């Protein structure tokens, strides 16, 4: 299986990439690790005439801390994120989600920006990026804008990225000391994609009650989402098994669950409830009052 | 377009089509047919090679993306006429039957052994998740990696 013919361009800087995007318009696609795009091109689901490789732009691969935020370059590979000591120390939930993606070969090539812009409904990263309230920076000619994770995923494989824009980095506030988190997924046994994946992040107050909870869910619906009903059912409550089970039971409420040959929508909804319960339990076990 | 890369320690410079996949570059341009074409869809791992030391599925990498990089294929494992410990492991522990998945298995195992010198069985299974074998049932492959790890630790005096 070969991709169709295209011209290959290697961008030296973000400005260079934006210039190329402007020149070639709808005929161009940005190439990062290529682990979503190249398979689509082999199947002729995508046939760009121009590929603009952004992986040689150093700032797009960097992981750094600045002004109290952790900044991940969009072209950082999953394996790099999963093993970065900065990410493991301060954004453990993101490292956990990165380590759960596909297999080691995929993690060595696939990138966080590629995964987010592709917006596969079964991708792992979106659940964690939603729970961590990541801020996604989109560069465009003459400037940039920042989109909150909650506003980024619009529909099945559809994001807030507009034509001519480039996702350059994602920034996060570090996870507060004492907060607990967990990413739990049921991987598709062949592809490793999440049949369902749930990222939970919560803090306990001094009495051991749940002060705040954030829950991101992937795999269940056409796009990843924050399970706000679950979060509301946890906030201010004691972190006992009955409360967690009752909250997790709301995970699929109001969601048009996907059904396919691998899992019916009813089964996926049940998986989501079970994995939400497990993720919240694991996060509570890790949190310190 | 022209690409310059190092394959098994040898610098190369070739004029190629941008759409040429790394696996086809290695097999058809460099003449190294040890890297196998399997599923062609990033699932089976038969085409695994090391790209700057990290295991990648070469059916899902464009050769132009490897420009400037160093690639190691199964042909690059043996040194000075002596097998790499992972090759010894597959030989001694009967880690293959038909052999189709073997080059990819070995390259993924080499990535693992570059990260950890004493992997547990669980860690080995996790590291080989991206490589499918339809013959062995995996048990002998696990043993082959354990054999290699032990031999490499002994050689390093650990």
C-alpha cells in the first residue's frame, strides 16, 4: 500500500510552515509523526498534494516549564511525553495516558499534536487533556489564539483548528500536590485504541471529602468529553465506594454512544461506567487528604 | 528528492519519490530484505526497524522522514561475524517457527533492552505488544528476550 503522490516540504520554523500552508491551502496537510495521516493516505481517505513536515522545528518538539505552566510541543512523540521527568513529576495523568497509547513503535513516532488534531474518537490523549484542562495554542498568519480543551473537540474527527492554522503546543497547569489521578482504558485487542478510556483527576479536602473532580472520557461518543454529571455527583461528597459507583453510573448519560462490530453502543456505555468507576477509585486511592 | 541517511552504519544518499515508505526504501533501494512487509497497516510489527535507536514500524514512516537519521535493520545486528545476543536468544530458545515476524520481534526487543537491562516477563510482553506472531504462542520469544537480557548483563559485568 503506497500513499498517493505528493510533494514533500520540510518547514524550518513555524512561520515557514504557515507560509507553506497559505501557499498550498486545501491541497496541503501538516505532517508530524504521520501515524494517523500516512494510514489515511494509504487508504486514499486523504490525498494531499503537499505535505508540510513540522517535526524539524525544534520548539515544536520541546517540553518545558515556563510561567508556572508545563508546555508540550505538538510534535513531541508519545514516548517522549510518557518518559519526560517533567511530565511524570507534574502532569502524571498525561504521562499515564501517553504510555497507554498503542504500542511502543506507535509511541516512538506518533505525536500529541497529531493525535489531538486527528481527533479520533478512540484516541487516548483527549480524555487526559480534557481532565487536565489543557490549553491548545493555534498559530496563524500574524498571530495565534488559545483554545481550551473543552472547546477544541467539536465532533467526530473535527476540531476547532481552522484552515491555515497550526497546532504548535499544549500547555497545562501542573497537577496540585496531593491530587490523585488515573487513566483507565479498555484497549481494543488488535489496534490498542481505547474502546473506552477514562481520565480522572481529583482533590480531597482535609476531611477526606472530594473537593473537586474532573473526568474526561474517550471512546464512548463521537468526540471525547468531560463527564460533568459525574463530576457534579462527586464534588463535596465523601470518597466512598457507594458515592463513586453512583457517580460513575452517570458517565454515559446524554451521550450518543458509538456502536460498531467491536462493541454495541449499550456495551460501550457499560464499559464507560465500569472504567469511570475504576479510574475514580484509583485516583482517590492516590490522592492525599 | 534526495535523502541522506545511515543504514547499519553505512552512509547512503539516494534520489527517491517522497511517497516511498521506509520499508520499501530498505528492501528495494538499499537491498536489505531482512525487514519484512507484513500487514502494511501499523499493526503487525513485521517491518520494525530502529530509527535513531528507537523501534518504529517502517511501513508507516516515509523514507523522507528518515532523512538525516540512522536506521538499524536486522542485518545490522550481528557484528564482526558474531550474532547479537538477541539473535543468539532466538536461536537457543527456539524463538521462531516460520520466521516471518522474527526480524521485527528482534528489533522491538533491542529497543526494550536499550531501556532496561533486566526486564520482567510482563515488561517483555508489554514491549512486544506491537508485534504479532502467528506460530509460536510467544512463550519461546519471551524466553529468547530473557536469554539475551541475561547474556547482555553478563557481558556488561552486571
